[in-house]
C-alpha cells in the first residue's frame, strides 16, 4: 500500500477522522473542567554525599557510580513503606486530633473492604496509630487491628499507594540535593506532607544507622575476640613445636649440619687413604719378614751351592790348564753353570741379617697399631656422618611442619588485624553517626494552584484519538482482501484489465434513459464513460465474436453483455447475443419478446416456448407450454432434414429482436447439458461464421469457470474471451486455477472487466 493509496483511503474516511477526535476533545474538556485544583509544596534535603563538610573516616575520592547508587538508595528509601507509613501516621493523627482542623474527612472505601468504620472506631484508632508510630512499624494486613487501621488510612487517602502517587522525589541534576514535592488539594497539607516526609526519613535513617552500627560493633567485637583466641592458640602451637625439637631456626641449623657433613666426609676420605697406606706398608714388612724366615730354612742349600761353586772353579782351572778345543767348550759350559750358582747363592743370601729381621718385626708392630687407630677413627667418623645425615633428613618434614605452623600464625594474625581494623572503624563511625543528611529547605504553602495542563490533555486526546482512528482504518483496509479496484485485480491475477464498470442501482434501471438523460447523476455519468471505454477496447481488438465468462457466479456477466451491446448499437453496429449460458439463462429471460411463442436452443433442436403469459420473466424463471413429447417430435423432424437446410432453419427460426434497435438474441431453454451435448450434430462454427457476416458483433455468455467446463467448450467458437470479476469478491484457490486457464489461451484472451466497483473507490 503506497502513500497515495493511504491518502485516498484516509480522505474517504475523513468524517471518521474528524468526528472521533472531536468527540474525544469535547469529553476531555468536560473532564478537565471537573478536575480539582492541586497545590504543590517543595522541600530540599542535602545528602552530604558529594561534599566534604562532614567528618569522614577515609580520604578517598567519591566514585561517580557509587555516588549515583547512594542517591538511588536514598530515593528508594524515602519511597519505602516504612518511611511512608510514618508520614501516614503523622497525617492521620493530625486529622484525628480534635484540636486540629482536619485536612480531609473519612470516606468509607469500596465494598471490597470487609471492615465498616464508625466514629467509635476512629476514636480508638488514634491510640493505635500513636503506638505504631512510636514503635516505627508498618501495618500488617493479616492482623485484624492493623487491617482496620489500613481501612481508615484508605478512607482518608493517607495510605501508601495514595501518598506515593502524590509525592515526587528526585535528585537535582548532578548536585548534592534531593528535591521532594507533594501535591494535594490543600496548600497547608502539601507543605505539612513534604516536611513530614523529610523529617521522618532523616529520623528513620538515623535510627536505622544507629541500629545497624550497634549490631555491627557487637558482631565485630565478638569476632575480634574469636580471632584473638585463634591467634593465641596458633602461636602457642608454634612455640611448643620449637621447644620440643630444640630449634628456633631450622634454616641456619640445617646449613650448619650440612657444613659439618662436608667436613666429616673430607676427614673420612683422608682417614681411608691413611689406612690404605698403612696396610700397604704392613704387607711389605710382612713380606720381608717372610723372606728372612725362608732364608734360615735354606742354609743347607747355601752350603751345597758354595761347595758346588768351589768344585766348578776347580774343574775350570784344571781344564784351562789343558787348553784344548774340547776343554774350551767344556770350560765355557762350566763357567755358565758357575755363574748360575753364584746368582743362586746371592739370592739365597739376600734375606739380610738377624738384626734386620728384628727391625722389621718392630716396624710391623707399629704399623699394626697405626692400622687399628685408623680403623677406629674411620668408624667414629662414619658414625658421626650417619647421625648428621639422619638429623638433616628429618629437617625437611620438621621444617614443613614449622612452615605450616608459621603460616597459620600469619593468617590468624592477618585476620585478627583485619577484624580489629573493622572494629575500630565501626566504633569511629558510631561516634559520627549523626548522619550527613539534613533538610535545607522547608516546604511552604503555595496559594497558587498548579497548572491543570488542560491544553496538554486536550491535545493528547485529539492526537491520540486521531492516531487511533488512522491505525484502525489502515488495519481494516489491510485486512480487506476484496478486489475493489482494477489495480488490485491486475495485482492479484496478473491479467490485463480493459476496463471497469461502477456499481449502479438496478431498481427502476433504464439503460436508454441513462444515455439520453441530460442531468444524470455522477454515478450514471461515470457508468456511461466506462461503457464507452469498453466499447473502444472491443473496437480495437479486431474481434467480432466475444465470449464473456467469469470465475464466479453472480458477477454481472449478463448485465455487462446487455450494456456493451447497447453501447455498440449507439454507433450503428448490429449486435447478436447468443445465450450459451445453459446453466443460468438470464439473458433469455431478460431480452426475449414479452408475447407470443419463441424458439429456444435445446439439445439437438429448439423448443417452442409460450412467453405471452409468463409472469415470472423478470425473476429469471420460465414455463414451457409444450411437453417433452412435442419437443421430441420436433427434434425427430429436424433430424431428417439436410444439414445445410437445418442450419439455415435454425438461423431463421430462433433469432429474435430484443426491443433494442440493432440488437438480436438467440435464447436457450436452460438445463444441465453442456454446450458440446446441446450443439452435437450441428456445425455450430458454420452457423457462427454465417451469423458474423450479418452482424458486426456477436456476444456469447459462458458459465463460471470455477463450477463448469462450458466456457472451455465454447472457446473454439469465439475470437476473443473477456473475463468479468466482481469488485466485492476475493480471489480464492479455485479462482487461481481458472485464472491459469485464462492465461493459457494467450492471444484469444482480451482482458478482464471489473464490475460493481464502488463509487467511493473510483472517486478516491
């Protein structure tokens, strides 16, 4: 829906867009004139959240987000039920006090409250309200007495909902101040109400802070004692562990032990080397002593060797004296043997003397003593190493245990310190608990009432009702799926539209009079112009035989055919109308002569109908004056004639003048037979061709495509097809199938005609 369409739609509904806003404005003016005068009183309180005037416990700068949150909390607290309840008590006590002039009179609330309040109850309620005010408690609707008090507050309009509706609490821009406004019908009441809210809030806030501070101090004091006890317990455990393990610094002692282990390892290595050298020396001395012992055992052998040396020297001397070659060889052998014995003797004499043996034994005893000493020293060193290593290996677990105990002591100390700081801060805060919130501007009675905003209300009523009407009109238009105008028909069907015909009242309708009347109304004039446009479309189509059909029934096909025929007859065209709508032969009833017998198309022949006495012709019914037997005889006679003679007889016997100049009609008897069945055994094409030579235009009517197949059977006899749609109809699924069929005939389809278009849709 484009803007132009919306504009035209709203233009048609202009009376709605004028009347409804006008009524709304009138009602608003009436209601505004009856509104009570309202007086406003304003007070201000300073919060101290953004100033440095008050005593502060920290020097940190204010966080904007935190400050905004604090302002929101203050405003919500002022709007809370406890604070508003205190204001309610003060106001109701003022009105119940006989010494004061009451601002309001009690009005019994609606019947939804099951409590009926009389003067006696009002008298007793004063004490109850004073008690609730002193105890600073809100009313409980479950309690019977409190429920009565709630009804009384409701009757005076001092209940929570009423007061909150009349209070306006807001922060003044980005300042430190909060503005409090109260609206009522009495200027003094407005001033009293706004001052009471400030006073009661400051009192309530102070009491709440004192109560919370006392609770915090008591809680923190108990927590300090608990944390101190835990710290003492952890410290005692640490000290006991140090005493039990004789250490106060595992790190230093562990380093000392490791250094001692290194020294002992070095001493052990030195002692092992010393022991090894002693053992080597002892082995050498033992070997020497063993050699001396062996020497003593071989003295006899030495004597024998000496004797042998003597004998060999003697033999050598004897043989040397002979000086023969044989003796020289033997002397050489003897000398070798002598040398061997001498060497053997030297070996046997190598053990030394007896004094040497004693010296060796003394040396051996000393070495044994040294070995024992070294072994003893080595065992002592090894034992010390074992002890040191054992002590060092136990240091890891003890040191871990000690670290755990020290960590627990540290944590306990930190917790104790933190709680102690909070406790001190709470005590310091309690000393300055006087609260930084104070009232800096008291509300004063205003004797000038607030503007009624009547103009604003009236404007809102007018604009709102106008906008509401526009939305409703557009919504109704959007939900309207009727075709209505030719543009929507083309958009819905995608078929070419050749023209529209506006709706016209058919009561006392006279086609000839409409065309001849000089002072016709706008609807009639538009009707004539639309028919002339359609006449032009038919003339330029180059067709002579037109089949008028539709997708639905009752869209005005017969009416369109009659009107088009008459329009063409005005330009001296000769028109023949063939009523091929056998399902609903309204053209036959509309246009056949009013008297005499006529012959109508029937299956295989034509039927004689007496129309002179037919009183129901206008209603679309007809009565046959002959039975089926006469029709059968007439039909049998026609079957015996030659085909050409039969066609010529048909043309001459069933064509009648309609009463309009230049317009003839061929009617039908009606029934349930299809065109193919009715026109069987007749060359209807030749008949149509022959008739087209005599007439300028021939119109045939086909039944609706959604219900019948007659139109499809008649297409072959037509040059052009025109589909008629009703503006008040919609496009359904069956229509879509019929439209697809019309698209399939392509060039034969001339276009659509939209009938019964509302004059308001055409004029928009």
